[in-house]
C-alpha cells in the first residue's frame, strides 16, 4: 500500500512541475538600469538560455569632479562596462535573480564621486554580486527589475573612498526595459 501511495505522489509531483516552470519564448532583453554595476546608470543587453541562466553586458558614461574638487579643472569622464552572469529562480513571470560579474571602468583622469575614487587615468575592474526581483513575462514585453548589490574593488567606499585601498560599496539598482 505504501508503494502505491509513494508512486502516486511521485507521479503527481512530476505532472505538477511543468506547471511551475514556464518555458520562456522571449530570451533577449534590452533595458536601462539606474544604479547597479554601471554605477550611475547603464544601457544593457541580456541573453537568457536554458530558461534559468542569463548573461548580460552594458555600457554607461558619467562625468565626475576631478580630484581636489572645488570646481578646479575639467570634469573627468568615466566609461563603465558591466558584464554579469545570472541565475533565475522563476515563479511564472516573476523571478528571484542571483548574479555576479565585473564592471570595467575606464577613466581619463583622477576623479572622485558616487562612492568611487580614481587616483589616475586608466582602467579599474570592480567585482559585483546582485540579488533582486525581476518581472519578465515569458512571452516578452515590459521587463522590470529591482535589487541590491555589493561592488568590491579599489577606490570604493560610502564616505571618502581611498583610490588605493580595497573597499565595498553597497548599491541598489532599478531597471526597466523590453524583452523579446
């Protein structure tokens, strides 16, 4: 009798599983993100595969005050390129998003602002981990994300970041876009 009950429960579980996991038809998305790995903002493209995994790359630009502040000198340009991999725990059109990756930052001079300090022109790599909520219909349409992250690297800090010391910057993100 116990074997029959166990077999019935296993069959019911197998039949119920496809109803929880929804197959995605829309695997590409383009979105604008405020905050996040791109620091101030970024424009991103993401590709989902196997319904649960994603890889994305983006681009951002911002102008910061030169080190020393007080309006002396020309603003310093920062170009950011966030590259992340993510895993989605989906519940229909909603998902918990877990991810990590790196942000490559190119600066054309020493600058300070938005929790980041650069000691000189050059390239810096920051590492990031994200945890968030995502609303993305399986068949495409409007996509929304919100979450938190931690950026780790040289020159990061909530107050007076030192460009030569390793720091952690807790950060948030909010994005909106479209998936097809």
